[in-house]
């Protein structure tokens, strides 16, 4: 029989890693859709851009509520992943220093 409790920190590390992965994906979607919304506003497609904004904020809020229900480590990891995605988005758009 295999003892699954050989490494007591496995669950903690898995929660934090899952949080980072989910946060990174949510951040990538968030900042990509932010770019789409800004382009929509710049082109005068206000209704379309507002719809994107609403969906973007609702998705981000739902992701962080879900991470908070998984626990503090998942939420912390998700925040880190989200900020990581922000840095990637800024470098990709050549805005970051």
C-alpha cells in the first residue's frame, strides 16, 4: 500500500501552484480583453467596448471569488499569477520600463 502522506506539504504546494496557474490564465484573458476594450473605445464602438469591460470584470471577480473559496494560499498564488500576466502583457505591448 502507498502512503500518500509522505510529504505533508504536498497539498499546500498544489493549492499555491493551482492558484498561480489559474491567476496567470485569468490575468492573460483580463489584459488581452482590456486591450480589445481600449481599441473598441478608440474606434467609437462604445457599446461593444462596454460589453467587453463588463465581461472582463465579471470573469476576474468570479475567478478571485473561486480562488478565495479554495483558501488563502490559492488566492495568494492567483494574485501572483495575475500580476505575472500583467507584467507579460506590459512587456508584450512594449509599455513596461
